């Protein structure tokens, strides 16, 4: 029977797989309908109430699509709703947040150098901020600002920058950017679940009852859909950022995130304009490139990391202390120092490595105790680390890592 860490790792992998699949489905359908909507053209002899049409070819056949700005005169017998892609993406993302960041809060979520938090406090801030963020955003959209979309978008951008800065004051840099992505994705899915779908149901109910639907429901849904369109690309970046320390470990990670949101606007503006047949705004790519250069410059201004001395002096959490007190810890520390620390250092000594991979440091006992589970999986159960075994870690050393971790109770359910 595999130990619980193995089961948990496969659970995390399966959840991530599901999240990627559903996100591809949601983003694909979202981008398709935006392009379709912008590409609609007027044509003679269209049905009453039709706003525009589009002819498309795909898969060996032709498609003739017509859009009704409010609704057709009669409800069709078959109606396809596009909603589950959004719901499944958010639900799988929430599950992945719990599996990765909540279950391993001491490693990935809590940064003692920023704020001393108990695990339950960090989780409460994590989940509570997502709900509060939606309530603030929804209130702004329902106010008079909803009648001035540009001003509303600017306020949304300011709110996202403030949230990015706030997350970075509380959580690790990795968790800060991930949570900003989750914060944004929550707004997007809530738009679908709480605004767009209910409005569409009202229109459908009016049609079935023989009433003329109110056009305002379409306008409201259109506003939220436009926000989702411009937020999609930044969310994808933020979800990928946890693999790149230059993005999340920089002390300016919240500014990097802010520029990414602007890049999302310039890129989508180009494609939206092109789909609407209003020309090719090539200048947007120059702006996008300039923003990306600024991001690279910001990331080089200094990584947000503790010093070697600070790491040595840091008080271990109860979970970390359990690993440090376990039999074999000193032996494993020597192994890690000899086989891993040349790359996983604040100033890496291995040729070609300028920053510790994924921002993980393994120089001090506190570093090793904090990363115990990752060491167990990456260098004990598997030979993923060191890559290609460049430091010649022996099987007997991997066995010692496994023995130490299990001795500490990390492989038991209680140790999770």
C-alpha cells in the first residue's frame, strides 16, 4: 500500500490535469464566442430580430451562425448552454489550491519573515479574500459605474494591483501571485454563475411565457463577459508563475503582475479589433514588448528572499521541528548539502544556475526541514532531483532520505 504522500501527490497531479483540461475548454469557448461576436456582419433577408451572421468552415463542413441581440421570437427546441467549462475550471482550481497551498501551508503559503500565521489563519485569509473580492467587484459593477465601462475597468485594474500588493505582504511570493490569479478567476466564474447565466434564464423564461425580454439583461451580461475576455490571459500567466522564481520571488512581483494585466489588455485589444475587421493594430505588439521588457527589468532588481543568516536564525514551525528532531536528520542534511545545495542556494555555485530552481533553498537546517516533503518526493521516492543525477546521488542516500521522512511520521496520514 503506498504511503499517503504518494497518494497525495497523485491526487494533486490528477487535480491539476483536470484543471488544465477544463481551463482549455473554457478559454477556448470564450475566445471563440468573442471572435464570433466581433465578426458578425449584417446581411439581407435575415430573420426578424437577428443582429448579424457569420459563415464558417471547419471539419469538412460549413456553419451558418446568426445572433439575436435580445432573443428570437420563438424559443428553439434545443438550446446549448455554455457554463460547465467555467464551473469545472473554478472547482478544480479551488481543489488544487487546497491540495497544494492549504495542505502544505508551512511550505508554500506562510512566510514567517512577512507575517507569523497559524495554518488556519492563513487558510482563512486565502479563502476569505476570494469571497470579499467578488463582493467588492460586484458592488462596483452594479453601481452607476456600470454605465461607464472604461472607468470601471480602470478601477478594477487598481483593485487588482492593490490585491497583488496585499497578498505579497502576507503570503510567500509564490502564493501571492497564485492567489491573485485565483482572485481574478473567482470574479470571472462568479460573473458566469451569478450574473450571465441568471440573466440568460430570465430571457428564456420571458420567451416561454410569451413576453418580450428586457434588453438590459443582455447589456449587463455583455459587460461581465467583456471583463472576462480581458482578464483571461493574465490569469493564465499567474497560474503558471509558480514555476518561475523570477516572477514570484521578486520583491516587485505585484508590479510584475500589474504589468501582466496591462499586457492582457494590449494583446486582447489587438485580436478583438482584428476579429471586428477594424484593422490590424500592430502598435499594440510594440506596447506589449515594452511591457515585457519592463517586467524582465523589474525581476532583475532583486529577489525577495531571506539571507543565509536569517534562515539560520529563523524559529522552526512545529511541523518543521518534527522533521528536524527525527532520527537521521543530520545525516540527510549532509546529503542535501553535498548533492543539492550547489543549485538550491541563495547564491548558486553550479555553473549556469543563477537562481535557485523554483525559489527553493536547501542551505540550512531550517531550509531542509521546511522542504522535507519535497525532498522526500523529488530525491527519495524518485530520482527527479538532482536532474540527470548530476551530483551523483547514490541509491543508499535516497534510502536514507526515505527512512528519515518516514521516521518523522511524514508519510502517515497524521503527518499530512
